[in-house]
C-alpha cells in the first residue's frame, strides 16, 4: 500500500520474498510427492548458481 514510500530496491526485495513464500505455500496443493520434487529442484538450482558464482570470482 505504501509503494511510493519504498525505494525500488526495497520494493523488489519485498516482492521477491512474497513470491517465494507464496510459491512454497502453493506446493502443498500438488498431488503426492510433486511438491517435494519441485522444491528440491529449485533448491538445487539455487545452490548450483551459487557455486558457479564462487568459481567465477
């Protein structure tokens, strides 16, 4: 509601956190083990990119 009071970086960080929390919450509505598979895949991709950044430095 107070988007005009936030800087662009603050607004984007809040939007990112809200999007991640909403996607994790929506995973519980998937049938059987699909939620776990998708969550672990996302975490794996995140760690993969993080490792690549360390080696590029």
